[in-house]
């Protein structure tokens, strides 16, 4: 059995703003084992990135209220001081941020930005840090790394910048890598290369990976296990096969139905989830998906628990019974049954 590296329990993150309190993360719990690839999927504003940034200790601020537990190998990170967090960041848990063009400083050479972490944590000489940086750039597939190490970010293509960010994340040989939308704004060929690279790193280094995305195509390519988030909550969790072949939550049905499927008859337009994600300043009572759900009924005004109802380790947060879901879920061309159950 693989070692359990990360344990998140009942994580809640709220931000006080001029408009009110933003309930960004509401009771999120999950575990991560060594060598596992966990995908967190959902629309923008569902709480995916805030969850990851809180694990890294990046949401600490006077206007933030954080509750729950984030334990790395038994060490509590939410109450850790800045010095202890500095030892964890990079060396134990590293993060690839969403937009490499804004994450990389445009006035410093790429090699200097990667080498800075090596010098800060390992106290290596300039020469040694440069050598290690070149090795990292080669490891992530940057061509001619001994020359490219002296380039500025604008001299890299989008795919190369993303590879440089991965190299920066791997600089201190972490055991957990969090990749926030690592393939956003990349063409499909480069996207495939980045996913293959993450897959190879996971296999060769037994690296545990949390990949945050809204793209279910990316999830299908790389994930072992999937968390579906909506309105700051996990609304379904399970293995890749369970989520794709036996989804239990109407929101997951909508996400899967919106995918273009080359193995199915062509339709005039893709299926879509009606409405907009909820405002986390004033989320709806009960199930957060209720205002957009075509199957909502009276009981949905109460918060459904995240429970296992079908299959081992396959949990969902929905009041519909398993029998009702079988009737409502239509497995054809992304269409979803619209008949609401009796209250």
C-alpha cells in the first residue's frame, strides 16, 4: 500500500470583502497517496485553486478565515509558522501556477528564477545551481538547455514556459506536485506533451500529483482519482472509471454531456448546463447546484451529505436515490432526462 502523504479534513476558507463574506471552500476533505494522480475538476469559481493555495499556505491574510486540517505526513500545515511552511514549500510540496507568463518574472532570466530556489533552500554556489538548472530544463524537454537557461520568459514559447514552470516545481525534488491548469491556453499538441511529461514524472519519480482543471479531456488522460467541485464543495468523488462510466451527480452528468464525443452521432450543438455558477457571497441554501439542476425537488433545500451510495470509494452529494439516477441519466449524445422525481 502506498504511503499517505496528504490528508485534508473539513477545510473551510472564507474571505471578508467589501461586499461581504466569500465562502470560497466549504468542508473539503480528501487524501493523497504517494504516486497517485488526483484530479480536481469543476467550473471557474468552484474553489479548486483556493483549496490548492491553502494547502501551500498562500491564502493566509488578515481578511481570511481558515478552518479544518491539512496534514502532510502527519504534520499540520494550517497552524505551521512561516519558517516551517518555507521548509515544506518546494522541498515537500510544490505548485505550478496557472499562467506561466505571469508567474515568471519578465526581467529575470528563466535559469536565474529556477536556480534561485535551489540556492535559497540548498545553499548551492552559483555554478552548482546553474548546472542543476540545466539538468532540470533537459529533464522537462527544453531543447538546448545550456543556451536556453539564459533566455528571458518572452523568448520561450507557451509550451516551453509551462515546461520551465514544471522544472521550477521539481527543483527541490518534492513528493507532491500541484499543477493548476497546466495545459490552459496551449494548443492540443503541446497540451498532450505536457500531460505526457507529468505522467512520466509521476511514474519515474513516484511523484504524487494534484491536477486542477476544468477540462475533462485532461482528466481522462492522466488521473487515477477525481474530485468534482461545485460552489466550494466536493459534490462527487471516485476513481476515473467511476466518474466517467457511472457518474452519480447531475452536475457531473452536465460536465460529461458537454464534451464533444467523436464516437457518437454529431448534433447541432453541444449540451450545456443552464444558468451560472452561484455567487459564493450568497450561495443558495441546501444543494448549491439546486438553482441549475433540472431534477431539483423539495428536499434539495437541505444540504445533502457526501456519502457512498454505489461502488467502493464512490461518493456523491445528491438527494436523488440510486434508482432515480438510473432512470434520469440518459446515456446518449450528452442528453440528460428532465423529468423531476416526486418529493
